[in-house]
C-alpha cells in the first residue's frame, strides 16, 4: 500500500481510504449483517488501509456503529474521519454534543480528521464559520483533545471551494474528484496542495458511473492488468497533492482489487497521458480549456464538461434515485445539475447566448460540434423550465396577491435551506414561515427561520409551498385537507422538473 503525508499533520495515510456508504443493503438488516460489515473493515485494515471515513447517516445510520464493532479488534493502527453537518448541528454546542456521541458509538478516544460536512455553497460555509457556529465547536473539541484536525467536506462549486481553501481555517478536505470532473476541480486540488492541506477524494469512480459505462472510459487504462475501476483509482491518485482516494467497498473482492490498484506508484504523469487519450470517440469533452476565450463570455468548457453527463445513467439525488418521466428528463437532469454543482451556473434564461462565431469549434482538440451542443443545452433548459427567469416566475406566481407575511414553506431540510437562500436574495420582502411535522424541530431554527408545527399553518399562512423534491406528491396528499380551511397548498415542482436548489 502506498502511504502519503496528510498535509502538514505528520500523519502517513494510505492512498486508499475506506468509505462506509456502500455496504450491502442486505447486511444492514440485522446484527449478523453488521458484523459482516465490521469484518470487511478489519479486512481492509489487515491489507494496509488506515483511513476510515464515516458520517452519522452513512450505511442507513449504522456506519458509526459498524466502525465501533470493527475498532474493538483492528489488526493495525488507523485514523478515523467523521463529520457534522450544518443542517442538524447548527451551533458550537450542537457540534460538541455530536462529537461526544460519535466517540461513544465508535469506542475511540478521539477523531483524527473532523469535517464540516456537505458544504453545498458559500452561504452554508458562512453559517459554519459564524460566531457560535459549528467551526467554533470543532475548535473547542480540538482544544479538549477530542478531535485532532479540522477539515471540510464540500459539494460546492470550484470558486467556493477556493474560498474555503484559501481561508487557512482547515487542515484538509474531502472533495469529489474523478475522470469526469477533474478539469473543473483541479484548481481546488492545486490550491489545497499549495497550502499543504491533506486532500481526500470522494467519488473516484463517480458513484459507479465510470465502471457502469466502460465504453467511454477505456482510455483510463494504461496497462494490460487494469480494470476500469483500478485505472480510475490510479488516475485520481496520480495527481500531485492527493492524499487518499476514498472508495465505498461492500465486498471483500472490492477491497482486494482496490488495495492492489494502489499498492504501487500510480505512475507520475499518468494524468497527462489520460488527458491526451480522453474523448477519442469524439463524444466527450476532455476539459483542455482551449475554448475558454469565448467572445460572448460563455464558460464553454464548463458547459461541455457538464454535457458529457448526457451519456450516462441518471444521477442520484442525496443518495436516492429519482423517478424521472423519460430519457429527456434524465439527460437534462444530468447536464444541468452538473453545470450547477460543478460550476455554479444556472442559465439566466432559455435563450442560447451563443452567436455561432465558430471560434470554439476551431480550437476544440476533439472536434466536437460545440455550437450544436450549446443549442441542445438551451433546449433542455426550456423544455424542463430550468433557468433563473423561470424559477423566479414560478415562485412569483405561487405567491401572487398574498400578503408577504402570510407565506409558508414545508418541510425543513437541505433543499429547503437552499430555497430559502434564493428567496432572501430575490424576494427580500417576503416574510416566510417554516413548518415541519417533526416535533423535535419545533421552536428551533432552520434556514434562519423558527420551525413551527403543522397545526399552526391555518392561523399563520394563506399559501403553503411544498419544497421537497422527492416526496412532494405524498406530502401534498397529507396536507391538501388544509385547503378546506382556506390555505392554498402549492407544489414547487411540476412532474417534468429537475431539482433547482441542490
């Protein structure tokens, strides 16, 4: 196993990290199954893996417990990576309590790498860093010796990642990095390396998308003994500065295969070979960036990297499959959500800003029909009503002729948090109220609002907007009886929509 220095911490970390999010579903149903998972953790340790990553909800909420079972008799010394998230642990005290709970469940004296988890955007980051917030709680825990190093885990776009890296507040990070998004996220990797931060990579196989579509990724294989999976891991590990690639492994053969992949030097300069080979089927953008000087200031490379995703199966949302209505919706979801997540871009409107000068196509090393691809992206946005203008209009119509203090939102959650940020930026006069059926949340703050009971809805609001994307139909059935009491219940999304606020 290759071992690398984790930033400036002095710790030697295995190039392969163990992720606890992909244990087999059938092993999470009973005690015997949990012990089987624990044995996999020990197997990885025996083979040289020493970085073990977990979060409170991983493995159906059993991840920390599985680690606790495994840690009782680990074959070798190990490091623990764990997390807290702003949506549930909002204050310094919340984080302190979370850490105590995690230590007890896992049976360890301290957590090595503690992450401010799932930072989705700049606003989330600001809430993490505010006075009395989660970061302050992590600092206190570090002073007490309960954690060793404060890090962050990010799903933010490239520019927001750079802000967090350059803040100097963190010793390491977990970031999504793979053969599909490397050109977009490489500046963040390079910036973290320059600051001598530890860099753990999640989704090195793009959630299995690379292994499920080998026909598009054969260029990753640089030797005859490689599979697509091992080649993708070696590709990620070949970038300077990357400490460990975290792989979710639910089978013993996966552990053995992945350990073998990172038991020898992944080859210096390998990523350059891949860049030269990538996209030879003339369907994939390789992210070379030669098209970056568009006279209309279109981020052509970002659009083309996102457009790659049209070729692949439907992206999951928050770890769950979405019930799309057809191939068109799947492609649009993959392309437009990737554009937002990786580059922070939501089209202003559905008109294609390209003026067809052809400059980008002349410079494209893959000879891609970029102008046609940009047309297609605009058509996707129009068909699925995905643009800043259409989102704005949808919300304005929902709240038309309603007093600004008689508007309700239901339920709480990460998606609602992002929606509330949009409201604050675009509808500052609205004084919305937030409701959720979970009594543990009543009277507490979420998204800057105090959560109220559904029983209060008829007294408080005239319109209730359901913001949950996955279950809005079921939620509507639960709440439509309120219409008999004069409350208009509205679903934010139509059947053909793709998620706006993720």
